[in-house]
């Protein structure tokens, strides 16, 4: 990082001002540690962010895609993916503390860091106790949401096993747009009916996008 004054180098700024003061490019540069001949770590970080759009794009990229960026070899690609995975796991760590879900935003905050960057559609559930504390989380289905192929027994299997009082169902839109489709609403109606038969309270069905979500319960879609 010789091209940057010592006081303004990312590592020095990190030590002096703390991580919150650094931009995404500076944090990526710290993970990269070094650049390549004729290109410093900050320039390489800029190239990566330009190639994939933002941090969410970096998180979605696999190792082979990262290595296509000039200057990113196997070691740098693995280090980047490891750092991003740690961030996702930290965001999910509140589950171990029996996080309490009071609003759709609470549930989205638990689910969005990981689900918002998935490249394939998944259905996940949060099982809650009588005080709306998370007692379990499960991935129950992978693939495009389809009312004809969804097995309601699988969706509620984890909640039944944990004797949950209620459940929140969520699925992601890999496009990043959480606007619910007609199929999403159709599936929600099936979920509501199945939950009623199982005597489990379906609190919500969330559609997760990139840094955004939609609560079908709040919008009255499928919960009529």
C-alpha cells in the first residue's frame, strides 16, 4: 500500500479510528493484505467491488468467480470467502441466544444476512416458543417456490419436533426484489391452512431480498 500515505492506510486507520470509520473497500483491502505488481490492495479491492457490485455480490461469488479477477489467486479468494462467511455466521449468532421476535423486522434481521445473498431460492423456518423466542431454525426446501410441489409436512416438521408455539416461514428472491408473487400468496394460504390444522400459529411469511424484505402478514396477503 505504498501509494497511500501511512496515516491513511487502511490498517493504520483501523487501529486509529476503529472499523466503523472504514469504507467497504478499505475493509476488503485489509483482508487482501497485499495487491499485485503495479496494483495496491486498495486498487484490487476497487476492482473486486466493481466486478461484483457490492459486498453482497462478493458474498454470492464462488471461488472460481473471484479468481477470474486479475490479482486474486487461490489464497486471496479463500481468505475473502472466509471473512464474508464469518460475517454471515456472526449475524446468525443471535439464534443461539434465543433471540425474541417481536416484529417482522426482528425476524428479517435474523434471516436476511444469509438469505439475502443466496443464489438459489430456499424456504426456511424459525420455530418460536410461547414468548416468541427462537428455539430453532431450519432450511426445509431449496428450489423455486411452487404450491404444487411444496410439502407442508416438511415445512412444519422442525416446529413440531421442537413443540413450538408458533413459526415464521421465509423464502428468498435471488433477484433481490422481495415483491411477493401470485405464487407466494398462494403458498401463504396453504401455509395458513396447514398451521391451523396442526394448531401452530403461523406468525408470518417473509419474502427476503437484498437488504429488503416483505411481510405478507403486514400486507394482508394470504392471511385473509
